[in-house]
């Protein structure tokens, strides 16, 4: 468990990735990636690092999901009800 989280942290220190990229690179299901990210976000704070999130955004109207606290994908846009959502991306920074 901690090894996978460490791998994810190392990947995100090198490049900006979304949950699908991470899922493929560390061979875990996308659903599990979101659980790891939630833990990583908390554990990084203790090390004075930060998980930077470029939030989900609606491809139809441009609505940005800034206030979303969960990591999982939103199903629909609350503004235009469209279902084309750009994936959030993540980075780890000092
Ligand atoms: Zn929209």
C-alpha cells in the first residue's frame, strides 16, 4: 500500500498526471487511485509538500469544479448538465 503511494508521489513530482495515467502507470484501478490521492494529499502536508490539483472542468461550458473536495470524477456539470468533463490533473510540489 505505502509502496504504491510512494510510487504515485514520485511520478507526480516528475510530471502532471490524471487518474487514468496514474492507474496505468502503477497498475491499480482508477477507483483506487482516488483513494490513494486522498491519503497522499493528507500525508504530504506533514512533509511540507503539497498535492496541486488542476480541477475537473466541463468541456461544454467551461465550468470549473473548484469546490470539489472528493477526488472521484463528477458525473455531470451542475451548470449545463453536460457529461463531457475534462479530467483533473495532479502534481506534487515542495
Ligand atoms: Zn457545463
